[in-house]
C-alpha cells in the first residue's frame, strides 16, 4: 500500500477524519520526542501533550495557500514555546 502524503492526511484530518489526525500525530512523534528531550524530565510529559495540542490546532487551521510547508509551520509554532528556549 502506498503511503499517504502528509498534505492529504492534513486535509482529511482538517475535515474531521480522526484516523488521519492520529496518523499525522504519529508522523510527528519523532519531532515531538526531539523537543521533549530538551525539557526538564519533570516537564517532558506536559510538554509532549502541549505540543500535540498545538499540532492539532495547526492541522485544524491549516491553509494550503501558505507560502511554506506544514513542517515549517509546526517548527515555528513549537519554537515559540519558552520551555524549549532554555
């Protein structure tokens, strides 16, 4: 079976497909883990949940006409988190 593109998964998730949303989250899991490794151990779980919530918000508000890709959008949004800049 051919792997579905991130773009098509995002569009499906945006239209309410919970399975597609879960797949998007799983595709971002390595990046989520990368960011949580930068946090204090006691904050890692909370940060992981916060990043997933932000990812969901970004999926639901995604606009195809943006001049940059979804990955860049996610990284920009997550970089705003003050706990990641310490």
